[in-house]
C-alpha cells in the first residue's frame, strides 16, 4: 500500500470531504490543473497496461483544434491524486498514477470533455523494435535498458535479488514491454509502473506470509459494504516446469520441475487435486539453478489458494495490487484477500469494487 498516515486510514471510514487533483503536463512544459466533474482510475494487475484513467471536465478549451494544440497534447501526461480533507485546512493526497494522455473528445460548445490515458508502460509497449535487440547481463540491467530505450529519464527500482540471464535477442517488430516481462520472469518477478510513475521490478507478495495492510470490516465504523465469495480451480497449478535453451551462447538445454510437495496442501502434487503443471521457457534461463528459482517463484503464484472474492468497500486510493487485506464479514468470519484490481472514483461517493486473486480463512 502507498505510504499514508494512520490518520488517513481512520478518516476513510468516517464522513469526510474527498480531495482530488488532476494535472495535465503539456509538451510545452505548461502544467494545467484540470477542474473535473468525475472520472476514475482503474488498476488491474492482470492487464499488460496496469493503470488506466478517465477524466470528465467541462473545459472545452482542452479539445485540440489547431496543429499547435495537437502538438501540445500529443505526448502530454496526466498526474492524478485522491485523498481526504481533514477540515482543519490540511489534506492528504495519494498518487493514483502518471498517464500518457491518449484521447480528448467531447462537445466543442457545451462539453463535457472526456480525457483518457494509460500508464507509462504503453510508451514502452508501442515503441516496437525496428531492429533486433540483444538483452544480456542481469534481470535488472536488461529490463532497465529496454525501458530507458523508450523513456530515457525513466526511474526504475528493483525490489528483487538481481539474477544473471542468458543472452536473449528480440526480433524487429517485437513488443519491448512483453520483453521486459519475459526477462523479469527469469527471477520470478513482474514489472509495472507504480502510482508515482516509477517502474518497479518486484515479486508478488506471498498471501501466506504477507502482513495485511488494511481492514475491511462489516462493523460499526468499518468500510465494508458487501462481498461475494467464490472458489474455482481455473488457472491454479501445482507444478511449474521451467525450461531454458540458449543457442546464442551454446548453452545446453536445462529444466527444473517445481511441485507443491506439502501433503497437507489442498493442491498437493499427485493428491486429490491431481497434477496440473504450468510451463514456462526462456533463453534467459541457462542453468538448472536459474530454472529452479524461476519455477519456484512462479509456483508460489500459480498454487495460490483457489478462492476469490469481489469486495465492495469505501474507497481507499492507497491500495496497490498484491496488497493483502483482512476482511470481516457480517457473520464475523474473517478472511485474508490479495488484491488484484480495483477502480478509484474521482468524485464524492461511489462504490469501490475490489477483485481479489486469492484468499484464505483468517483466525
């Protein structure tokens, strides 16, 4: 979760005035504060572009009409924040993302005008390779090079132990953002722009060991509105076979099979759940140890408890995908859920739907 004060979290459950800010950074260097009437920021870990936004405004002057207007808008960025006003003249705002402005449309006379944007991963994804690109060295170095090829001043931070990779040549026309994800997978990690627009290389927190960051409680003064609970075995795997073969470096084929070997686990390999392997392969994996690390980290995600939930609560703009939250239902049962996606409204009120990727009962 984005760092916020205890006062902020307590305020979310109380009656309060929402504070939001939308800034438009034009290519001319001008920064415009947009008076907005609504909109939302959607964050979804399952999508290649994790953060998207829509903003509604009455300002028809934002619709580009001349070549100069278009030049200022093409490549412009949005920075969006939401928080709370404390009623004492102070507020606390949380960033929701930095977005490339992709479209502006609306009635040129009366409005409203709608702005739509995608996070900065789209800049990398759409800068397709025009010639072969060779990734070498380590996971962090290779991912950083691909990102900064498209955004030279991009900040990239790593929350993983860096790992050597075998050489990997991506062909012309390849998607470099997909390449970043493939390289990160060699360390069992993923890459994404965070709420500040900084690119992060990290692994998904383990639901079984992560500390819950927020309580969603169906109690007096709680933020719980409603919840659905389900269970499915779709996309749950209890084994991962990681394979690597690097002809560029004349490295022989290597592989490693990681399985759920806990007989007390509901997804025990060869138990009632059966054997449901997942396969990953990359030329960046050149040793058995590298395959084992990638397979074990992927297995931790693939065998996540096969329960899910759709939770609706009062909005918390500080949440991040992967966060673990503690949910207390009206019948007082408690569960830990791991956040997969949510949508933050930019106006007063509005539900805050949260979809989770896994869940487990909590004592």
